[in-house]
């Protein structure tokens, strides 16, 4: 046996490398999406417009995009920090999430500026549905990791359920907003009731998982 031979690659090393690559890919896509939020600034000057009128909507699109993507990144980072490893199913869910994140600069700019012949109502519907899919991906990824894939063995179940209920709460809120713009009042009421139930469940589970101060 050669004295300088590299140590054998063990299974946990393979899992760690897969997980590290998933984290790097996720951070890269989020970083590019945040950068593209600035690249998408294309103010169109029209005669008689003031500087705030020219830059108002593009800047609104930029800051809205940056904030939304940043909040999703915080949730995604929180979930990844709890994982021991990743697997193919979680990677596939993450890829769907990242594909939607990459689209958000264009979605939000279209919503704000009304480009491509999209009216304001249709723009808001597309925007709300995009965020619905993003938050469903967050919920699906965490639900799979915590309860199906057993990738989060160290977290107490009440806390894991509380995080899942929070992700579902946000998704249901965006579903209600999309239905509101589609004038589906009864579905709005249903989504609102489900969102309220998910929020209450998340709060109760969070209190159960909190350490006893005494």
C-alpha cells in the first residue's frame, strides 16, 4: 500500500460534498437574482417627466425584488442550516425553488411597469402566483426534509411542525391574494381561514418547542 495514498472517501464525505454543492448553487442563484434586480432598471424618459417620475417605478421594482428575494433567502438559509445532509428529492425541490427565484426580477418588473402588454391586474396575479409557488417549494422542501427524508433528526418535532405551518401560512396568504385579484371571493375566504389556522398552529407549536424559562 502506498504511504502517500489519499484516504478513502467515506459515505458521510459524499453526503457532505453533495450538501455543500447544493448550498453553493442556492447562494449563487439568489445572488444573481439580487444582482439582476438592479440590471432590470430601465427607466424610459418621456417628455415633461420629472426625475422622480422617470425613476420611481423602476426603483420600486428594484427594492421590492431585493426585499422579497432576501426574505426567501433567509427562510431557505434557516432550513438548510438544520440539515445533516441532502438527497435527490430535496435537490429537485430546491431546483424548482431556484428556477422561480431566477424569474422574480422579470416578474416584479412586469407587474410594476406593465410591460409586454400585461395589465395591472394580470401583473399582480402573476406576481402572487409566483410567490405562492416559491413558498410552496419552501414548505415542500422543509416538509420533506423534516418528516419524510429524515434529514433533520436533531430538531424537536413540534418545532419542525411550527416551521412548516409558518411556510404554509405565507403560501396561503399569497394564494388568497391571487384569488382576490381573480375575483374568487369564496376561495379568498377559504384561503384566509386556512391561513389563520396555520398561523395559530405555528404559534402554538412554537410555544411548545420553546425552552422552559424556569
